C-alpha cells in the first residue's frame, strides 16, 4: 500500500512538472510571436552585474533593435551591430574594436537574443505568478540543455502578464558572475535609420580602431 502511494505521488510530481513546462511554453511562445511581429524595438534598461571578486556594477542604457541589427548605448561605450560586424566604441579610451558577428556572438547575450533567449538551447519551467515592481508577472526559469557548454546555469525571467513582454532577466553565471537586466519604456515600430547601427568613423576622427 505504501509503495503504491509513493508511485502515485511520483506520477503526480512528473505530471505537474510537465504541466508547468507546457504553461511556460505557451507563455514564451506568445512573447516570441509578439516580439518578432515588431519591425523595430527601442528599450531602456538598468543593468546590474555582481560577482564574488568584483565590485557591483550598476548602469543604465538604451538598446535599439531592427531585425538582426542593434545598437546598445551605455555611459562608457556604444556597441553597434550592422548584422555582419560588431563594433564597440570605448569612449574614454577613444578606441573601437570590430569583429564579425559569427566570432563574437557565441559568448554574448545580445539584445536580440535576450528578448527571445529561450528559443535556442534552453529548457524552461513555470515557477509561479507574482509581482515585479508592482506589475503582475509570470516567473519562468530557463536552464541550458547542454550545461557543460554553457556559461550560465539558470536564467530567471519575469514576464508582464498583460503585455507578454519581458520585464526582468536575471542571468546566473557558472563562474559566479550574475547579470540582472530590468527593461522599461519599450517602444515598438518607430522609424530607426540604418545609420543607427553603423559606427561612423568620419564622425570620430580621433578614435583608433582595431580589427579583432
């Protein structure tokens, strides 16, 4: 009798886990569909980086997205991606570094990836309904399907229940470095010129540029 109860309990746990995964999938599918339906996105964000052997970094910025192109504006640097190359302009040092997307993005969580990161290489689990900064959200956790080849072990998402948009992404690194992005003031389908995604060297004649 006791063995039968244990087997039933195990079956219920497995069933509950499957239901939670299906719920997570349904929500994430809605977010993906909505996000990919926009021609352009601009969003402000706050970024916090913490680690055991480093001072906490708090920074605000803005990202602009258009297809596979993006620009990230931070206080100390701007990052441009024209779909083929990524150029980082380090303002204080008056330097810029350019590399191909193929060589660079394997180790990066780009703005494009962040908004639909679950689509490639992650399992997901619905945790609960809660609130984030006063907004009702879905709490969903992501886990890499291939942990040995991932820099992260868990990504915690908070998704606005009414808008189907990411409000918060907390990325936990295997090396103890954690990154927390809080997204706000997202605007969609505004006109963004192609020049936004290209570092114009003519406008920065004193900047030394290097190919990586």
